[in-house]
C-alpha cells in the first residue's frame, strides 16, 4: 500500500476541478519563503554550464559530507547522504535488519512502510500525553518486552508538531541502549527548533536530517543521516550508488551557507504560527502545541469531521489541508494538519473556516 502524504497538488486539483496553480495547498509543510537566494543562484550556474550535468557526482559526496559535518562539529565519516530523509529511513531499516521496531504513534507514514517492506514487526506505542510527546518510560518498556532492536521517532513529531526536549531524547537513547535497542531520531523539522536537536549529545543514536522542507526544495531530493562511523558505512551500503545528483549536492551546499535565510524563516514561522493558532482557537478548534511549520488541529469541538471539512474546503474554496485519519494512535477522525504559510494565505484559510464555524459571529450555514 502506498504511503499517503500531503502536497499531491495535481491529484487534489483534479478533484477540485481547478488548475494546480490556482490551488492553495496547506497539506504540504514547505517553507513559504521559497528557496534561498544562494540555492537559486547555484541552480542558475548549473543551467548556464550544462557540462556540469555530463559529469557523475562524487560517489563519496566528500564535499557535501564535510559541509554537513562542519555544521554540526562532527566527523564527516559519520554522515551518509541520501535522497531525502524518507529514503534514508528505508536504508536504516535494511542496514540494521531488526526483527521488531518500537514506533510511537501517531508517526510519519514512511516509517511503517519501511518496516513493512523489510518484514519488520512494528510495535506501536500510543502517546497518552495531551500534546503527543513521546512517553519515554512506555517506549523503553515496550522495547524490553518485545525484544525490539530499533525505536524510531520524529522530533518535532509529524503530524502533531510536538517537541521532545533534547534532555528527554538523550535519556531515551541511553535507556534504549541498555536494552540493546537502537534509537533513530528523524529531525526533518528540527531547523524550526534547533535548541532541541540531539546532535551531538546522543552519539549512539542515528539522526536523520532533511533540507527539503526548511529550505523549500522538495523537488530537489536530499537529506542525510548521522550515525556512528561503522553504522554509517552500513547505511550507505543499503543505498543505491549515487543516491543524489550533482544538482542536489550543489543546492545543499548553497542552502547551508545562507544563515540569514534560516533566521528569517524561524522568525516568520513563529509569528505566523502563533497568529494562525489564535485564529483557529477563536473559531472553536483545538490546536495542539507545535514547534514545526504546521499545526495539528482537532476540528471535532467545532462539530466537524476532518474528511468532510477537507472535502468542502477543496471543492468550494480550492484549499487543501491534510486529513489525518490514516494515522494510527489518534482517538477520533477529527484531526487535520495545516501548514503555516505567508500571512495572506493563512488569512484566506481562516476566512474559509470562519464561514463554516458555528463559533464565528455571523457565520452562514454551509
């Protein structure tokens, strides 16, 4: 079964009977500022020198690994370059080949797909906390009881945006290590909360990082894994030769150089995320705390179901949100995930929801 993601604009536009360019897509969590200027310039240079495309990339990605290593203060031998963090999830599972994996839920759909493809049993551990932060004690107990060799989680969590503290992740890694269970931490959205990154504080963990969402280049697929050197070699061996191209490598190097872009992104996202949260709460929705560039919204308190609301928004307003009824570990089919975009787009979504909410003054029946 194919994993479900947000951002399939063509399929959504076809359902809505609209041109894809006319669709306002809140289902994919991509930085609305667009790629950094340095990335655009790097891509233009490649376009102006097409001979760049006639050469194979460096099979070791030495320059890219050195840049990633320098950004974290770690040895490049611990870094594996891959085609986005989703591809690296599969490589990690293949390299470690555990019999069982502890999976706190709700969780990114690619984890379960990678486990299923490798015939690894997933031991789901639902979060019992209101904000869906990982329950360290429950995860360790599950690993011990199942004899699991792997535990995989995202921080911040996808789809909820819940953030575990660095101290909590380090504690979890140490406790799991005592149970002979390896921890994988997917930090695809940690650039929005860099203070919580477990790099380099949990050196035995495998940490996945992605450039595609934060730097607004999901069409240029690149990410990396950080692991102990021996494991890094095993993970690299589970990937195809030349897992990313020269274009992706150049884009990654340019993205890392732009510190101003990163600061502006975090500031803009924090401001718009809070503004969106306040607007949604005012309309009667329950909004969970988020450290990422999206919000996890329970539309049930406003008397709605996620699927019906999403279909209505798409067909009537040309607005797409991510319905979360395919995630395990949720108590009801009333959750949607919405990206944080620029102010005008966010206001358009709030306006569409205002027209449907019984809590909004003067709301017409829809």
